C-alpha cells in the first residue's frame, strides 16, 4: 500500500534525523539507495560529455585527428551512459508512481468494476474468444 504525502514527509523527516544523529549510518544507507547511484551515473555521464566536447574542440583547434576522435567517442559513450542511467532511474520510479495512482483507484480501474484495466492484447483475445463462442453457437443452431 503506498504512503500518503503526509506519511512520506514524516518518513523523510525521520530519515534526516537519523542521518544527523549518525552520519556513518546515513552514508551507509545512502550508498545502498539506487536513486543515488543513478543520479551519480547521470552526473558522471554529463561530465564525460563535457570533457569529450572539450577534447573535440581541442582536436579541432590543434588539428589533431586523434584528439577529435577521442573527444567524439568520449562524448557519445558518456551520453549513452547518461541516457541509460536516466532511463533506468525513470523505469524504477514510474512503477512506484503507477502503484500509487492505482491504489487511489482513478484511471487505472474501469468505471463501475473493481478490476484493473486489461492490456490491449488481453482485450483483443477476449473479443476473439467471444466471436468464436458466437460462431460455435450459430453452428449448433443450424
């Protein structure tokens, strides 16, 4: 069951108090938090992009092809790493938000029924099965 906003604020206040009282424990807990790792990787990727752009510019100014190639490669690889880290972070955060929304019961449930929404494929299969049943019933009547 997802926490309400008030409960989340209380939990954050408790965590901050624990971090202030025991900084070693706070570092240990933060080091195991995946959000910290994703944000750190994102920051490292962005620093790599800036460094790669710098190398690329230096290669252009000094007419050194190897500097241009190294800068371009560093920038592209760092950008890919940053985007992958960001996507993983978003993919990890999104299901938690979806569960919170589903717990409130708004668009994730059908009007009138307490069932969660079916996927497109499940709805299609349900329609096909219904059509098959109708055909079977029509064949029996004849």
